[in-house]
C-alpha cells in the first residue's frame, strides 16, 4: 500500500468517527426539538400557570395541571435519597477506606450487576414483596410514597456508590498519611479528613442519583399507585411526571397528547437543572 | 470491518426484501378501519385471521378513539369506524353494526365477603365519599379503589355507565391496563376495581350489582346494565370489500373469535 492511500484512509476514518461523535449531539438536538414542538403549543393555549401550578389533571376535559406530579416527583426523589444516600456513602467509604483487595474483588462486580438489573425487575420485586409488606405491617394499600422511595433508593445505589467511591479514591494519599501521623484513628481520618475532601464528588453523586430517580418510570408505575393527588402521608399513592407520560400515552390524542409532551418539557427542564448543578459541583472540585 | 460490512449488507437485504410486500398493496382489496382503542385489538385479531383466509385483502386498523373513528367515517376517510360508545344524535346518520358486547365487572379480592354493591355505593367509592369497608359491613379498613387512566375506553364507559356525571376522585389509584387493575385486586384484599368481563378468573371475584351477576346470560337479557357495545360504523351501505370483512366478523368464525377473547357475541351459532 502506498503512503498516499494510507493517509487518505486515515483521513476517511477520522471523518467517519467525527460524524459518529457528533451524531449523539444531533440526537440530543432532535429529541429537544421534538419535545418542544409537541409540548410548547399547549403552554400557549392553556397558559403556563394553569399547567405548572394547576392542581387538576383531566386532559380530556381540558384540565392540564401537573403541579401534584411535580411535587410527587420531588417527594420520591428525596425519599430515594434519604434511603439511598447514607447506604451508598457507607458502602463507598467501606470500599475506599476499609475493604481489602478480596472484598473489593467481590463487591465491585456485585455493584455493577446491581446497576445492570432492568428497572422492570425492581418494580416487579417491589410489587411482589415491598408493597404487600407495607400493606400488612405498616398500613395503607402498600402502593405508596414509601414503597416507591425504597425501590428508587436501591436503584440509585450504584450511581451514588461508584461516584462517591471515585471521589474518595481521588483524595491524595498524603492527606491520610498526614492525619494518621498526627495520631488520629482510622475513623477520625476518614470522617474528618477524607470525607470532607471528597465532599463535592459525594454531593455530585447524590445529584446524579436524584437525576436517576426523577427519570425512572417503569418501576415507579408499578409501585406508586399513580393517584393524582399530592400524597398526604408516606403511605398514600402518588404519580410522578414520568409515570404520567408512560401511563397515558397509548390512548392519548389531540390536546391530551400535547399535555403529555408538556409534562415532558417540565421533566426535561428539571433534569437539565439537576445535571447542570452536578456539573458545577464537579467542576468546582477540579478547579480547586 | 468485515463484520460491519456484512451487517450493512444484511440490513440492505432486509430492506430490499421488505419493500415488495407493501408495494403490492395497490392491486389488492384495501379496507381502512379506525376508531376506539378498546375495539382495536379485537379488530386487529379479526383482520389477521381474515387476511390469512383471504390473502388478496389488506385491512388497515388504526386507533385514535371512538370520536376520531366516527369523525373519520363521516368524512369518508375510512370505510369502517370503530366505536365503544353509542352514537350521539348528530352522528346517527351513520349505519351502525354491533359486533359484540363487552361487560364491565366490579371486582374484589376473593377473600372479601362483600358480595353485592349498589350502583350508588360504587359511585360513592370512586368519587371518594365512601372510604371505609366498615360502611359496607366489613372490617374497619380503608378501601383501596383502583381506576383506569385518563383516555382509556374502559374508564370512559365506567364514567358514563356507572358514575353518572360524578367525577372520579383524584386520590383513587390508577393502573394502566385491565391486567394491572386485576393484579392489584388479586393481591390486595382491600382493593376494588373494574375490568372487562373477559378478564375475570379465580384470582378475583366479581360482585353482583344491585343483585345482578355479571355473566353473559344477564348481559344478553339486559339485566346487567354496565355493558357497552362494540360498534362498527359505515357511511351508507358498505361496498363489496368492506361488506366482506363485516360479514366475516359477524360469521361463526368471527363471533367465536370474539367469544374466545372474553366478549359477548351478538349471534349464537
């Protein structure tokens, strides 16, 4: 092969790869465009306030209020954090500071497996075990904020653990050595030195976990009960933004369908804000 | 690289093989059908069987809701409109053919001793005013009522036939299919929901309404009231191709197929 054709081949490969790389941005752009084109007209028609702050969702009768769903989405997200964050952080600290090689060899693949389980399986287990458990021993129908928080709490574990673990591992070895040399115990070192140093990474892991929880759909539909009210207690059913779209899309037409896309617009905005914050937090760490 | 090329080749091949089928449609007998999402799955099944027997026919089935189907039929954009509700006065110029009946049954957990409800009690439960099983003569426990999602044909029929203008409360749980409503009722002893009659088996028990059991007999002699017709609508006398499909639906094969799906056929053979 002459050197000329080799150079040409190199150039073609580079061009093709560039196209592939930018296609992801193209897809993102297309998704944005479609959701906005389909969803925005209703904001003009029904009014932003009556959609975002409206309390009543009855799209076939002309009510498009999704406020209860926005509240519910945040409730399950924080519920998931309350359950998932301490557990995940504990696991990350154990992995980074205490686990030996053999424990790590066992735990890391297990976590990857946990991340790989399809969400419908989490939902199924939730319906089969968590919902009846809550119904029998705590109260209510079982389809509730509590059940959803538990299921989502487990689902965000892999995100929280892997990112917090990376944050803790990036704390320089000299910090630990310094602390230990000053006579502090292992736990004092971890608690007073390592965790505060990895703070921004841990925070980012929680924000990304929130993003995961807000966006989760299938498992939530299965255990949340999907009622349209803002839940009055942790035992009440609720409906999130994602489940609203998935529940009703198959039958929707006309304004109803647009209403679901408007739900998508709001969801997209929430996820964008969360990702933005996660990026800000991570970048701040890098600049330091 | 070679693997990639092969994959691309396969894709091309599949695309090439796929096209002649759709191209040939122009020379065939085409019937367009649109309308109710509740009737659509059954029409699709009927169309599948019909097209197996009559390979020259192409039957296109689309959903969109009863109202959309009726409108499309009035505008003559489709040959047959499907509806799971009765026609309104201004729509009555269309010819309607009842292909079968679908009963909606109120179901509870098999352990639930409440065997009869009045229409009024059901209204109270779903409008959120009756919340405790104690008021129905059972234990002191909240009623876990389950409804269907907005837009569902079954929900539409339930609102019309049972609720009588009262609104379903926002605090009522929502599931997105007959199957998941049944699943909730089958697992939660304190639940109540409504499903298509064809869904009932040993895992849930249907309550009598005002003393009438929801069975095929009671539906046929009009004692059981929560029944909706599945209608085919045509604008004027149907042409040959359309006629052929409707004849098939009303034939023994078609009606048996609908019966097997849990619906109440209009003709017995």
